[in-house]
C-alpha cells in the first residue's frame, strides 16, 4: 500500500459580506478525487466572521466592585431544571428561592 501524502493548506477565501445574511448561513464545499478508484481524501473547512467596529470602542478599565454574581445555564434541549432548595456557598453565599427553574436552551437550529 503506498504512503499517503500529508494534506496541505490551500488558502483563505474571502466571502463578500453581501453573500451572507443575518442569522444562519451555510458553507457548502465539494471534494474532487484525482481518480475514480482513489480511496483517500481529506477536507477541512472553517468559516470565520470578523466584525469591524468603527470608529472603535475605547477599552474600559477594570474596577473593583462589591457585586457578586454567578450565571447558571441549562444546556439541555428539552428538560427544565428545578433549582428549588439549591444553595451557593464559598465565595458567593446565596439560597435559591423555591419554584426557581431554568428553561431548556432553545437553539435556533
């Protein structure tokens, strides 16, 4: 069996912004083999979007505050999470009220 050649990087391809829409976009690609009987193929694709904010937003210095917070996120697609009776301690002390629930994550796809 002959040795496989290492895959190579082809190049970046710029996609004009007018070809994208707000929301979900699809990246479609094709792979063509050199011969009909070849069994080796590799494809990697990535779509990266960059937004340029003009004229720019100045950075904000970090300020010490007395606030304490933590974010809880339900990654389930369908199950609600009941937090009744949960307590946080060790850095943040908080007792979660009864009947507190987190709805499941609703992904757009």
